[in-house]
C-alpha cells in the first residue's frame, strides 16, 4: 500500500479519525491553499513495477457515500492544476528527495 509522506511545503496534518488507531490510518501531511488539499504518496518497488506494467493506479476514498472531486498526478502536473485555484507549495529539487 502506498504511504502518505510528509513533503516540502506541507502546511497541515490530519490525524486518524476518532476511534481509529495510527496503525490503521497514519497522519497525513498536506498542503492547503484554502481551495485544494494536496498529499504526497510513496509507493513500494513492487507497486511501482505493477503501475509501470499496467499503467494503472487506483484511488480509494473512505467516505462510503460521498465522493469529493479528486486528482491524481505527478508533482509537476498537480502543481499546475492547483495553481488554477490559488497558491502552490514550495517544491524541492528531485535529487534531494529521500
């Protein structure tokens, strides 16, 4: 399973909902500009291999009844979309990411 990771520019964090442990749902760091929330996800090598092979990734929204608008994309593409709605986060050089 991909893990949400803290990234340069994240300015808010959401913890697990009431009654859910950190092991079940870890804290999610996001960038917020008041109109958009952006999170960053890191995949395992096995997940990357499957995504490369199938060219598919799946998104699961755990609301059960309401589906809010979502967008999945690389950092540069997502920054471009979010810029249409306001400020974007400071990006870090790709060679410095760990």
